[in-house]
């Protein structure tokens, strides 16, 4: 269907006049031209329009936009479209993590919108979904029907502690720092020398997962305080060297670790 191609300046001025703050510029009906040539046209049009508009590039990751998107827009899709299934969600997370080093303040990897609340996954799987997107500094775009949102969905989407990890001013995307079979440890630095850690059980059985200090960037002898972001409580134990938690199938634990000695 017709879109902005060839009418970028006209559309950018119109969007600005409407008070639009966010533009997702999709890749449909693109006439076969290269995205590295096509998207900068809209970049220039938005600048000329005179209103700050967040420019979200979406070429479905086809041309590795993480490699060139920073000078063009504020975020770029690293994956094809997500769907409301466990397999789709974790595969998009995996694809997005490959480009972690290219994300930084002013330019973010985008593994597509959140499916939280659409009904295709369990509550624990949606908690994983939100946790990975948050620790990955991905845009947190609500993708469910806000008119029929449930209490469980709101508890996930409105978790201020997890959102704060996503919005941390240091702006460093977390990475997988250890994988063993069906379990993973994700970690990334936060401001004020804190570390965000996600323990993820992708398997079918309840299991214990350990985050080791030398994997996540803490010196081995350091003692830390751990804040559980889904239980909203600070653990009484001070941890040194590692932290272990046991969780059910398709469940996770998310912490902020604060060094104290």
C-alpha cells in the first residue's frame, strides 16, 4: 500500500504538525532500494520538520542496521516480526543479543514490541519477556490491547524497578555471560557501579542457576547486596563470589547487585 516513499518531507511536516513524538518507519512496499539510502531521506526530513521525533527504523534486521543505524535513527529493528509465542520471543532475544555492542545512549537495538498480555504465553514467560527486553535496553513498546488489560499484565508492564534497569543512564545493553544447557546468565553494568543480572531457565525442569562474579564483572572477593526486582525485596544474605537461585521451567530471577566491600 502507498506510504511515505517519495513523500518523506510532506509526511514529516504533517507528523510534526500533529505533535507526533515517535515514528516507526517500516520496510513494506520499498521499491527494492537499499535501506542505507532510503532511511536517511526520512532522517533529513524529520530534522527539517523542526520537532524532536524518535525515529525507529524497521527493515526487519535484513541489512544489519545495528552496523549503520546510529547515524540515521534512535532505534533499529534487529529481527523479523515477533509473535506471541515462547519460541518467537526467545529467538528474537537471541538474535538481538548478538548486536549488544552496537547499542548505546541515543541508539538502541529493537527486537520488536512486547507481546505481554496477548495471551499466548504464561505469566512467567511474560516476566522473562519483559526482563530480557528491559536488561537489553530495548524499547518497551506495549503490544497488547490496553482496553482489556489484566491485573497480572499490569504488574509486569508497570514494574518500576525493572523499567529503571531499562532506563539506566549508563545505557549499556546486557549480554549472555554464561550458558550451560538450557540455562543462561545475562548481565550488564548500571550506573553507580551496580550490575543488573538475569538468571533464566529455558528448560523443562526446575533447576538452580549460578551467577559467578568473574562472569559478570565483579572482582571475586567483593561482597554485594542483591535486590530481587520481581519480589521487590532486598535479600538478607550478602553474597561473595557468586549468587545461586532455583527456579521453575521457563522462569527467571532478576537482580540488581550493589558492591559493598
